[in-house]
C-alpha cells in the first residue's frame, strides 16, 4: 500500500460460538481494524485478540502456509488466514470456522482429530514386506522423477480445506475426501509400500472411497497447496476399476 493511498478500515465479521458454554449461541460480531501494508488475516486476528477481545479463539502455528492450522471459511470459501492478504479483498470480510470438523470455539476447529482418524482408517504409513530386516541393508534406489511425484503429494498440510469444500462429504460423512484419496495415491506410488491392489481396494474401493467422489472438484479449487487432486482421483478410480472388473 503506498503512502498516497488512503488507509482502509476493515470490517471483520466473525462467527462466534463456544459449544462448551451452555449460555452461548452462534452469533456474528464485527470488529473494525485499520489496514496496514502486507496485512494478512492472521495479522488481523491477532490485532483483534490483542486490542479488542482477548477471548477470540483461532489456530495458528507457522504463519507461513505450512502447518495447516489456520484454515477457515473466508467470505464463505475455505482458505488459510496466514496466506490471505487483505489488500486483495473487499473491506468487508466475513470469517467462520470450517464446517464438518469438531468446533472448539470461534474459528478454532479440531482438524487434527479428524485427520488422525483418517490416517488410522487408511493406514497411511509404509507397509513393508514381512522380513527380518538387516540393519545394514540399503534402501532400494528410487528414480528421482518418482521421488518428486511422491514429494508433490506429500506437500499436503492436512488443513481440511478440501474436506470443507466437498459437497459429497456433506451427504456422506464417512467419505474419505480428497485428502484421504491423495494419501492413498501417495502410498500406492511408493515402491516401498508392498500392499497389493486388493488391499488398497478394501480401503477405498467403495462409496466412502474413490467411487463416492462425484468429481465436484471443489477440493482442487480450494487446496492452498495446489495439489493435483483431480488427476490423482482419476488415477485411483482407474486402478480400482481394474481390481473390481
Ligand atoms: Fe489441505 Fe490440499 Fe491437503 Fe486437502 S489436499 S488437506 S486442501 S493441503
Ligand atoms: Fe469432493 Fe473433490 Fe470428489 S470436491 S466429490 S473429492 S472431486
Ligand atoms: Fe500455519 Fe497458517 S498458521 S498454515
């Protein structure tokens, strides 16, 4: 923002609610904040907490789009507060917690609990072949292109934006979502994971897995890491169809 430009007053409307307080109810609260150069929603929320209401709850760890904890609905669209510049927005901004996840309070939600349940359900770890492991044994060499492809999918920060942006999960709560399918695509690509196609089929070969996805593509639209979710879901569907037929 140049000095010549007038400083804007931002109107920040926040959905407030403490589900643990029996006297509380969901309501909107508006705060007025003077915009500053390079301001992100993360900075806005800290200003509110420091100068207006120290009871406001929201999550953050890294402030750099890495930890995934500051995800929320920003003007109705899932996104990361720490990566959203106010200069790119209208002065009237509405913030709400991501839907579908357990609400802790205000903008703070329990994505970690949901993601942990998903990881346990999909067994998102390398399944090696049963063998006596020789500690001096070198790991099999992986082609750099394949390592890059796996790394690309490993960039998921478990923010939950794709879950909140998916209409299928609204109708089918056990659907694993794009985040779950991305994880399975990642392990299926990994040559160190020795699970058979049939074992993968048991995990995602039904309507709560890859056949539940209705290709709504909201997941790819809102993923802050720009993961190639659409192509990986298509790849998994082809793979699972081969097992089914
Ligand atoms: Fe977030 Fe994208 Fe991972 Fe979904 S796939 S949890 S939107 S980083
Ligand atoms: Fe949902 Fe993405 Fe499929 S939005 S329906 S997981 S393409
Ligand atoms: Fe870590 Fe925003 S605070 S992603």
